[in-house]
């Protein structure tokens, strides 16, 4: 008898079957308040190969700094045309893309405002739990004040920074392991 791990103990390549009806790459409707942006990138494994069957989930506040979630009872207004959540599969080249608005600042540890950011979960075969990270925006002045970003060694912060490569478009890649590994947070 063998007690080795089997494929049923991983997320597996089949998790897409149950999730595909829930895909959403438009996080904010066209009438949502705020600056419209598009974020695209690719997911890479530890060997630098593209991951064609990963799933990216994003969660963010609206332009006023309020999440569309019952637990966010803040004074900032809700936006009827803002969903705040997306689920995006990667393509054959490991690529993903979603459209949204630049998020507002939300309260963080100690009540201090955090820099605009988007929370990202990565699910893929071979990992048992989601990998949790954040997208920050390169050149954002509020990055210097963000308590969570300050916990990340300065030499690794660039792995969390989406860089603008044109009007309203940001580029951000996810490296699951290796030399350019994206910073992931404990859940």
C-alpha cells in the first residue's frame, strides 16, 4: 500500500469547469466613477514558463475607497456601476487582462490610509491554497505611506508594482517562484 500524494489533492487542471460561468474581466461598468484603467500581464512558473491554466481573482475598492461588501460600512459612497470583483483565466500564453477603475484609498492597519491597490488571488494546478498578493501602481505618491507595502523589503517591492505603458494601461506580471518571484502574503 502507498500513501503518496495523488492529483486529487491539488487544485488540478479541472477547476475551470466549475468556475467558467463566473468569469468576469470587467470589474467596473462603463459608468463607474473614477479613472478607467486596464491591467494586463502574464503568469509564470518557477522555470519562467507561462502558466496557461491559472485563475486570477481580483478584489478592490471603488474610486471613493469603499468595497462593495456588506462588512464595509464606511462613509464613502457605493457606486451602482462598480462590481469590485473579477475572476480572470489565463490564456494559452499565460496572459490575463481586466478593465476597472483606479481604486481609492482605504483604511489600513492603525486606521492609516493605504495606497491605491488591488488584492489578487492566484489559483492554479499544483498549489493547494490560493496565493495572495497585491497590485500597487508604480509612481503613486501614496505608496510611500502604505503600511503594508512598508513591510515588504525595498528590493522586492517592484514585484508588486504595475507599470503604466500607455494612457490608462498598466502591465503587471506574476512570477510564482524563481528569481523574480512576486511577493505573496500569508492568509
